[in-house]
C-alpha cells in the first residue's frame, strides 16, 4: 500500500478512469452500463454522472483530491506494473498504464 486511502475512495478514483480507458475497447458495454445507471445518452455523459455522484457523497475522483502530488505518478505507475494490475479480458499495455495515470489526475 502506498497511501492511507480507504478502499472505496481509491475505487472512486480508478473506476471512472478505467471506464474512459476502455471506451475504445468496449463502448457498447459501457454505454449500456451508464444508461442503466444514470439514463444518459452517451457513455461520456454517464461517466461524468458517475463522477458527480462520487463527489456528491464526498468521495474523490482524482489523485489530487487526496493530496497526492504529480511527482508520485511514476511511483504509482511502477507499483501498478509490479503488481500486474490489469483486466482479465482486456489486458493492459504499457500505454494503457500511462493513460490511466493521466486519467487519475
């Protein structure tokens, strides 16, 4: 563990970024998910609605909201790679890891 962040708070940071990363891979599934959850027309609107929901309950949606400085992003990236963070169906590439770090900001 790198930071003392509650598990749910870490998920509220990761999940919207994960959805955005996978928009190009599984757009239909993401669209169906957010339409069922929020009634939105587009996947991006649904992801934004998810972020607004998380913020409304006091949960962070960016690393900066947990006072994690940009300088730590390489450490986070290295930890994700070392821990083999990735999906079961859509494996993460090196570029995917980099993109997630950008989306966490």
